[in-house]
C-alpha cells in the first residue's frame, strides 16, 4: 500500500480551509485596526481647543460622548499619515454652539442615536 507524500496530505487537509483563513485575515486587516486602535481621552476643553486649531477630522456626536479621528499632522509624511491615525473621545457637554463650531472647522460630523435598553 502506497502512502501519499507528506506535502499532499497537508495540502488535502488545509486546502479547503485556506480561503477561510485568508478571508479572516483580510477582514481583520480591513476592519480590525480602527476597532483596536487606542483612543485618546480628552477633556471637553481640550476637544474645543483642538477643534479651533483644526486638529479634528471627524466627530461622531452621541448622547453622552463625542468621538472621532484627529487630523493627521500637516508636516507628517504621506506614508506615515496612515500609521499616525489617532482617535479620540470626550464626554459631551451641553454646548449649543457645538454644531456651528464643527461646521466652521469643516469637520465631517455625524450623529449617533441613543441605544435602547
């Protein structure tokens, strides 16, 4: 009785799983990085100062929190910009001028609906 070579046995076992492994790795690379990226906690005062200085790129305004992405440093290399992406969050304060300030700073702002419990 002839045995299959070791390479063929491994390929016949792992072959069907290879597309699944590639898909999981691809999903992790595409969607996992922003979820795992560290977020910088800011006070609301620091958030407003960063907003006035043009350092806020995006803002998601929730019921009790504001979060988003900080703008890349203007002096940073384009190749380093992707690696230098920083996220922030802060506690939302009742500020009637917040939307006007976001629009004036040309921040891409979105709202976040309250979750039902």
